[in-house]
């Protein structure tokens, strides 16, 4: 069985479909999506529908991203958060205009059942953004930190590689897990176009909402598959650019 991690999609369903077409999908594959399925390109509702259907064929773990939480607040509570609307929410709002009440209810159910984090049988942690508590994400005082935090990624990017792991100065958060897989902050901001690794943290957000791709990584072999830059697949749209 392969465990495959899928980075942020942001409504770029064409990118997700394209990267899957470039892979030899196997019936026993396990897919772990690290969140942010929406808020960017036009196919936001379509992306959620696709994922619901996809999970009927393949084993899937769906992690909650901050944009998914914001969309849920809109669909469930009518929350028109102005910051959300400015950062991709407007595209999601438009994509839900033609859905039936039943379809919207199914999407609300999907969003309600997203997981804040997942730990596999080899002690690898998967979550959208990061965590601050030295004992792990389950101890966060504010549970939503796991899909908003950027300090974990900033920490590993700036970590002094000369500090040995057995040093008291080595970040205790990093010692809890074999590996940590996140999205949330595009690796394109630090000069990468493929999933990037610092310490034991892998960031698989390759900037699909902007000028980047949708990426998939095999956690065992580290093989990577990518779509074309998603903006090229939506030539009449600007995404979050």
C-alpha cells in the first residue's frame, strides 16, 4: 500500500485531475489530503463533489484547512467574512450559487467531518498548518491553531542544521514524530517548486492558488507527481494572483 499526500488544491480541480492522470493509481493506495480544497479557482464546489466521489473508491483521509473552515462558516452560518472574500472566498461563494440544498448539505457534512490532524501507523503526522504545543496538536489550547499556524514551518526553515537532535536546544516539537506533512504556506515563497523538506517537516503546498502546481508525494519513496501550473489550466481566471 502506498501512502500519498496531496497538497493544497484551492478549487483547481483541473490540476488535481491532471496529476492523478499522470500517476498509476492503485486500488490499495491511501490518499491523505492536507486541506485547502477551496478558495482560488472557479471549481470549488466541483472539487468538493469530486473528493466525495473519489473517497467512495479509494481510502482517503481529509484534513481540515483554514479555507475549508471559512467556507463551512459561510455555508452553515452565512458568514460573509470580508477577509475570506478577499482571499479566494468570493470564488467559492460564486461556485455554490447553482447547487441544490441537498448538494450543499452533503458538502456541509463533508466539511464537518474533516480531521484536524492524522497520525499514521509509523508515527507520521499530517495536518494543514502546524502546531505550537510541545506535546503535540492534541494539546493545543485553541484547536484551530492546527490549520492556521505558520510557526512550525518558519521554525524548520530557519533551524540551525548544526544543532544535533539530542541537544536540549533542538526543537521539542520535531522530536514527537517521525515525519510531519503540512501545506498552508506555499513553498514557492522560499524558492521551491516541488514539495520542500526541512528537518523532518515536508511542505506539499506548491502554490496551486497562485502560479504553482498541485503536488502529490509518496511518503515512503518521496516520489513526486505534479500538475501543470494550475493558472495555465484556467486561462480566463486570475485565481488569487
